[in-house]
C-alpha cells in the first residue's frame, strides 16, 4: 500500500495544544537547559473509520541524579492520518510505525540531538490470537532500529513512549 502522510505528520505539539514550529530546535533547547535527559521516540496507530490514525511521541526523559529513579518525562506529539490499512496489512502498518519513529529520530540526530531509544509497539512473544501477532515483524523491526543506530525497547519492557502514543492516537 502506498500511503502518503497528510500535512502535519512532522508538525509537533505540546499537550497544552501549543504548536512547535521547529521540533529539532525545541528538543535541542530542552536538552541544553535540563541535565540527564534521554530522548525516546515511539509511534502507534489505530484504524478508525476510513483512516488509520498515527501518533509519534518524542519523550525527553529525566534520568534523575543517579539514584536509580527517574523524574518523569516531557513529551510532545505529532498526530496524522492515512488511508486505512486493511486487517491483512497489519504487518505493513507496524513497519510503518517503525519507519515513522526512525524518521523522527533521524531528523533529531541530523540536528545534533542524541536519541537513545526507539520504543516499538511490537510483542516479541508468539501469539495465539489475532491481537498478539506482532511478533511476526519483531525481528525485522528490531534489526532496523538497531541497524539505524538506536537502542530498541519493545512491548514486554513496558515502553513509556508507545504507551503514550497509544493514548494520543485513541484521543
């Protein structure tokens, strides 16, 4: 399926609704004024009506002061839609999520921001029902992320960013 993003796929906002004109500069500025920050990126999607809705989250996670406890994350998001992916295209849709996360991380990296993790909404464990078949693309997705130079986290590790992306896409 050749899917084109609608205008705004790289248009990020704060959760207050404030639009961010230059996400790369915003993240660079945030990192320069806060210490111990890890950048995480993740994307999720959901079919709704004739469209598939996507959301990408960039989380600026405060690792804390070395006490083993983080101090939360400041998150921004992008939300857009494409023509609906059919049920038979679930693997393609999952790989589109990975592609969007890598593209976002690459844009940040090109601007001089170090992205540490890409969170995947993919379960590495084999499933027995249609809701847990994402393991079919797990190896390819993990290899793609790591081959692109990022660390990879996945569903069973409880990734912060795809949980937030799931919330945004359902909102």
